[in-house]
C-alpha cells in the first residue's frame, strides 16, 4: 500500500469512527476557514460525495454543525439542525476545544441539547482544535447505540 493510500484510509477511518457511512447525505452548517479540513475530507471520502451546504433543500442523514460561542444561541442552532435530518439521524456538534477561541462549555452543550430534545451519546476529539458531540433524538439514541 502506498503512503497516499495509507493516508486516505486513515482519514476515512476518522469518519467511520464517528459513524458516517457510504452513501449518506451529510449537511454541513457553520463552515468557516477555522474548521477541521481533515475531518471534512475524511467524511467526504467515506460517504463518497461532497458535504451539502446550508442551502440544501432536502433532508439529510446527518448534520455536521460547526459552532463557536459567538455564533449565537446553541439551542436554536440545534433545533434548526433537527429539522434538517431524517428520523434517527444524528447531529455532530463540533465545538472548539478548551482554550481555543469560541470554546463552548460542556454544560452549555448538555443544556442546549436537552432543551432541543436531544441526547448526547458520546464526545470525541475531532482534530487538533475541535471536539465533536454526537446528539440524537431519544428514539434514535435507543435504536442506534
């Protein structure tokens, strides 16, 4: 296997660890130049297509929501994200890690998620500067893990 193939597989595995699957439609919200490009590329490599943007007008299988403290109300952002996914879909909330600009307190994530009717099923390091929190509707939480 070449070094390039090894690197591509490594990137794809990052997306697979987050539960993304080939053929899924993943809608990305909150994109800016500070996002974790390697994570985005790994998701696109695994699902076999580009991430769709905020203008996508159909339901998605999952939402990738990049959110920073200064981006407004997290509960509103999560409620909006729920309306974009299929029943049983997940919202991956990406927030800056501790000490980074835009850091969001874990208690704020938990409170906003509960208010929006979501349950946090896990958190992962999603790169050098970002933490990912998987949020699902209670029904999806029971059936998906």
